[in-house]
C-alpha cells in the first residue's frame, strides 16, 4: 500500500490516544481493519462483500482462500489484471459502460464471476475510442498474472485457470476476515 492509502492513515490516527500515546488495537479492531482493507482494494460495499463471504463460506476448502479467489475472479478485477484499465474503479466503469465482452457477449455487470476458459475482450466498436487506441500502445509493457493470457494486439484475454490464493496480489489476511465474520 502507498502512504496515501486511507487504511494506513486511518490506522495511524486510530492508534494515537488523547495524550499522544499509542493505544493498542484490539484483536477485533485488527480484524475489522483487514476486512475494510479488502473491501477498499476491490471497491465493494459492505453488502456486496458480505455476500461474497457467504458464498465463499459455503464452498469446500479454506474460506479465506475461497474469498480471495472469488474476488479475483470478478470481471472488473479481471479487466484490471489484464491491463485494460489502470485502476479497479476504471475497470468497473469500462464494464458498466459495455466496453467489455465475455465469451462474445456484451457484459455490463462488474460483479459477474469469470470461469476457467472464459475469453474477455474489448468490444469491436469500442476499439475506435481514443482510450483504447492509446491503450494498444501502452499495454505492451504490462505484465499479467499467470492465470490469465493476453493477446496484446487484439486486446483480448482468456482465463486459463482459476487464480490461486497464494498467487493473488491482494494484500489482505483472509484468516482475519473469517475470524471477523465468525463472531
């Protein structure tokens, strides 16, 4: 995280007492900070995040890892990871405005989950926009995760495999989130 990160600033100010001494953050407070960090990274509201947590909890395996994988599989995150957008909010906007196609169909739901083998591409008509013309030049220098492939000349990618929680670049502790919701 960068020094401008909201969670870092909030964490520093929350630990300073009225007399300038540091207060110890409780275990519950640390869990809440981790949950909020994950929400802010992916740009989700509380209700959306809780829904994803509920789905992850019902799946077999480690709930924290399932949550990380599900958040990585969201179409707005896949668009961001492929390098079609510089940020997740921009990726969300590209999806909402209908610039992204999944398996040949226009998709405008940023929370839709991708599956293994799905193809994600920029819509043919959108390639004429100035943003995508500039993106074609800039995307050559970008790197993408191993679970995705990208054809940089066509602005089309594919989900080769499902992401693994350890490979995820998300910097939050899934175990703390599980402990937060298990109370």
